[in-house]
C-alpha cells in the first residue's frame, strides 16, 4: 500500500516540532532533524514551482493535468 503524494505533502506542511527525545536520538546518530524537515519543506516548494510550470504548458485534454492540479492543490 502506498501513500498518495498529496497526503505526504499535507503531512509535511503540518508537522509539529520534534520532541526532545526525538531530537536527542537524532543528534546521537548525527541526524539534523530540524534541518532535514526544513529542507524537505523547501524542496516541496521547489516541486510546486516546477509542477506549476508543467501544468501551465499541459493541454487541458491531457488526463495528467488533473493529477498535477491535485498535487498543486496540496502544496498550496
């Protein structure tokens, strides 16, 4: 079973701050949890820009446009 990209992006945008235990565990393994979450969100914004450009050039008869618009709606 896979998770739709729209759900993943929605969850990414509504993440709460990591708990102290998560941060401690991540730090002990050399993982920058806040930095990685911030980077993921910035990449989601880059994805929005790229998909917007693609959607603008996609013919309205193309069924892929519905998917593009659904993903873009989740990034707004």
